[in-house]
C-alpha cells in the first residue's frame, strides 16, 4: 500500500487546495473525500459518478463542460490508465485541454496550476 502524501505548499490562498492524498481518500482544505470528485478553485462537485476509469462515460464530463476550465486534469486512480479518446473528444473540441495522469500526480499538478491562478479543474477517481 502506498503511504499517504501530504502537501505543504501554503502560498496559494484557495480553500480548495489539496492538502493530502492517499489511496481512496483526498483532503481538500479541511474536508476529507472518499468518493470521486471534480474540483476547481471555486467549488467541489462531490460524489462524481464514476469510481473507476472503466466506468467513465462521455456524459460524466458534462459538469466539466459547464465549468469551462482551460485545462482538465483527469486523475485515473492509483495507476495511470487512459480512457478511450472518444470520451474526452468533446472537451477538446470545446477548447479544454485534457491531461491524464494517476490521481496522486493530478493532485500535485492541480495545486501547482492553482497557485499559478490558472483556470484548472481536476476530475479525481479515488477508488
């Protein structure tokens, strides 16, 4: 089992800064989440439907389309796994960049882009 990762970067003022990650759990600000979620600097969409990359459907990205970030970080769980390109095609057509990485990397990258005041969203699979 992977040890939990704690993030100490404090130069970002967002209440949605990711403070810690461990398999099956992420800490955003002072809140702990055990279900997949979508996260931006302004909001948390809790209980995002898919738990695993194999459960992803095109409609799962509709909340991201409504948020209109410049980039989406898709955290695929504890291992990197690529979804079918057809699932993210609509995001790309809308001008939303998509980066796919394991969830720990997505958490770290989200914090970096958040500190740079980028319009970033993270869709994190936690199972």
